[in-house]
C-alpha cells in the first residue's frame, strides 16, 4: 500500500498541444476589442492566471466580425 501525499504537489504543466488548444487565437487586425483581449490574454499568461487567459482567448475566437467583401 502506498502512503498518500500530505502536502501540496507542484502544479501540473499542460503539454504544448493542450496549451495551444486552450490559449491560441488570432485577433483581427484593427479591431480594438480583439487588441484589448489579446493584451489581457498575454498579461494573464505571464501572471499564470489560467482561467482568465482561457476566457480571453475564447472571447477573441468568438468575437463576431463582419465578413469582408460581402
């Protein structure tokens, strides 16, 4: 039988593919909302606030833009 840990463990680091899936997004050039969200995403990643980073990336991905040329 193993002895359970009685102290906190270091955080689990996500693999590169999972991290890319969660946090990659492409802000639309010239969009103020996308620019602000991209800045928020960068700051959250530096501060290791992962839920804030995910929320910002999701908002960039889901932010509506009119299709160009229509």
